[in-house]
């Protein structure tokens, strides 16, 4: 059996939607993107959504809209994908790394608080692996210190924090529709916000800083989404809740069927609805194989697996000199993601559990 670690779920509806856009002749930004923005905003429960062409563009644009620039610091978790920090650097600002909580791998609000200085402008909370971070605590810290709270929701479309959807928890929130994400357009992204002012500014930032036709009032970028991507996104959004339910079923199956001692299964904090972008377990010294040997063993049996992420951002060469984040470093050395996506069948997940449990 071959089970990839990730696989987009695309069908004839997406193909038909793309064909309709091709037939219309309007393949750049047009009515599909506007409709996708409206539908995505409604899904998240926020007034505005601005479509862009990647999650990285979403983060860069959101940080610029928040006024982040040279001389500023932005606190980000040390355990996340590189773009959470590199987007801060793209603004000419400095990412300051906060450590994460061991149980959820999401940012530790206490460490965020400890890293605030007079230069801090914003905090980015990442909903890592599909589990919302402690947005309530981060909201309070940001309100107390006059900071902008930005969600990196690239991995958590449809996740909830105490019944409130990701995308509606921060001042701005950033999504990715990269091919492996819970909903995918190949490349793509979205910024959501409740603020009219941020929305207007975002629209300029993603379109060459253009305030009026060929009138450029600030430095901007071409971060526009195409109608081809938006057409796929609209279909994927309709399927998102179904995809997430299957991810949750697969995760629940793993929780009850991976029994090998020495593996720590992922925890869900109270009040959070996890949408399982990744099912990442921790391989401890009590397990007979090292993390890397378990990965090799699973791959030998046709089971795709991956390490998200093998190097804490505070240990990346680009950020040499950033302080230590011991929990992030420990997670980087011990986590292993196994397939949890909607295309994992009942037989597939049984095979995965058996292959892991048989190591003992
Ligand atoms: C947490 C996180 N932030 C940002 C990004 C960047 O998104 P994209 O790859 O669409 O630029 C990703 C995607 O991999 C991600 O997982």
C-alpha cells in the first residue's frame, strides 16, 4: 500500500469551474475572486477577505497593513514554517522568537509576554497543525500592550477557538491555499479582517500600492489572486467542512489505535476545534526506534511521513543569534507527521496503525 503524506482532493467540480473561467476569457482577477472573497469572509464570520497569491503574500501584506516596518519587532513562535518569520524580515522588521507549549506546539503566551519590548509592534499566533493557538490569551496581551494581533491560519481553515472560527480571532488573519493545505488552489492565500481601514490598505498593498488607476501612493506588490485559482477555491470552500470531518475521524482513529508505548500522540487543548492539517506525534526515547529510523521504517512500508519542522526558526542560519527556544528545539528533534488527509481510507489508517504498533 502507498499512502502519501499529503494529497489534494480535487474532482470534476474543480475542473468544471476552471473550464468555465477559461471559456470566459477572464483569467486574471475578476468576478470569481470577488465571489471567493465574499464567501470566505462569510465562512470565517468576518466582514472582509482579500485574496492573494500565497500564504506568504498574505502574511507580508497583513504585516505591512499593520504598519510593521524597519525598527519594529514582531513576536512569532519559534516552531512554525519559515514564512511566519521571513514575512516579518520582508518588512525590514525583526522577528523575535517566543517558545511554544510542549503539549500543543502552539505559541506560549507567557513567553510572548516576556519578549515584549518598546519596539514590539505585533504578535503573530500560528494555529500549528490545524489547532488554534491560545488566541484569547494573545488577544489580551496585545490589547494590554497596544499591539496588533495577527493570526497565521495557513494550516487551520475551519478551526475554532471557543466556538469562534479562525480568521475572526485576530486584527488580521492569514490563510494559505498551497496544494497540501486543508483547502487548496495550488498556490493562493487570503487575509481576513473586521477593519474597513485594513481592508482598503490591503487592496493597495497587493496591487502595486495603487490608490487610483496608475496613481501609486506607496510601495506595493503584485500579490493578486487569479480567477482560475479563485474558481478552484470556491469549490474547495464548499467541501472544506467535509474534508475537515474526515481529517478529524482519521485523527480520532489514530488516538484510539496507536498503542505503541514511547509515542506521544497530539493533544487538543480545551475549547479548541482542531482541523488536523497534520497529525504530528512525538517519538520519545522509550520508543525502540529513533524518530528518523521510524520515518525510514514507515517509508519502506509505503507510508509517507515528514518532519514539520526539523529546525526551530530560532536555530535557522538566517536568524543566528536569536535566543534559545528549548521546547521548539526539542520538538524539532522528535516530531513526526503521518498521513491524516481526507484521502486516507479506513484500510489505509488501519495499515498505518498496524505498521507503527508492530515496531514494538
Ligand atoms: C504556518 C504557515 N505559515 C505560512 C505559510 C506560507 O504559505 P504559502 O506556502 O502559501 O506561501 C505556510 C505554508 O506552508 C504555513 O504552513
